[in-house]
């Protein structure tokens, strides 16, 4: 189940590197900050990206999570990512394309000032604090870092669909397990008859 989290400028610290209009820098995720996602809060813990970065996962830098609008890639070094004590720091070396020049102009004008990351959760835990559930994410696979026009509001349907999809995924896993056990039973019965 893939998810996305968008951070506005206040959280993302999105900017040009040392005035260089060809390199964008920012934090795609800030550690330890609680985000209200509607039905629950979510916190990305320090080190959540360590394994993904160590494995050198092939991550794309995109505009608005659109794979047709690629502006960098970790595999070729045009997207750099590292963890520090604040979060997931990213640097995107923009290509010499019209879309990248337009993007640079929009960032410089302040029209675009947010970042996002697409991920799948590998490890998390849930806690209930004063009747409010909080999900602590400790390990993720990253598949994209994006410059976005509309950072997600914490109460949008993205968070709600994500929770519903997670519940549906759990139910589907239970159905698969029941089916596997049924098939195993059929195999045992077939083996006993032969």
C-alpha cells in the first residue's frame, strides 16, 4: 500500500541551493512532528529512511507525483537524499528542460513551495494517547520525492482512504490466508486418498 505525505514550505524548507537556480534543496520529511491525518496522527521517527538509503533504492524526483514529469533520479545522482538530525534532506539537480526552467521560475516566485514523498511503510507502531491514535513510522521504502502545488491538508480524503485501504489490505490478507489453508487441506486430503 503506497502513501504520500506533503509538507508545506514552513516544514519543508524548500529553496534553491546557494542561489543556484538549477538545484533545489529541501526537507521532504521532518522527524518527530505529529501530523493530524483526520482519523489518527502520524509521526515519522528519526532513522525511518535509513534502510532505504542504505539499500540505495531507485527514487524519482517528480512534479506533483506525476511520473511523466520527472526532474531527477537517485540512480543517476540527479536526486540526492540524506538523513540528518532534522529529517530527510533532498537535493534535486534540475535538467535543462523547459519544464525544469518553468519549475525554477515557479519556485523562485513562490508559486510552488512544498515537497512531498511517496512511500510504503515497512515498520510502524500504534499508540493511543488520551483517546487519540498515533502511528509512529520507523521504516519505509521511498519511491518518489515531489515538488507539489497542493500540500495535503491533514483532514483530506487522502488520509481517510489510506486508513480504509490499510483496513481492506488486512482483510484481504486474512482471506488469502484462509484460502491458503483451505488449499493445504485439499492437498492433504488428496495425498491421503492416493
